[in-house]
C-alpha cells in the first residue's frame, strides 16, 4: 500500500478530532462542535481519496 503512512496519520488525526468532538458535545460548545465536524468530514474525504488511488489487487475484487 503506497499511502499507508499518510492513511495512518489521517486516522490518528481523525481519532484526535473525534475526542475533540466528544469534548465539545459534553461542554455544549456548538461552535467548536461545528468546526471539528467540518474537519472530520474533510479528513474522511481525504482518506477516501487515498484509498481510491491505491491499485486494486486480485483478492480485493468483487468484495462487498
């Protein structure tokens, strides 16, 4: 996997932002929640792009 390191860094960042999102919810900080949620959605989109750019191997085809 070419993008393994980049993907792992994004996953770490996602985890950090999920914790931040939980903190914002517990605190009732709607602005922090919205900001963090937008970051999470952007990071998910970037991860999707990384994964989609990886070549598909024979054992990955036709799996649901």
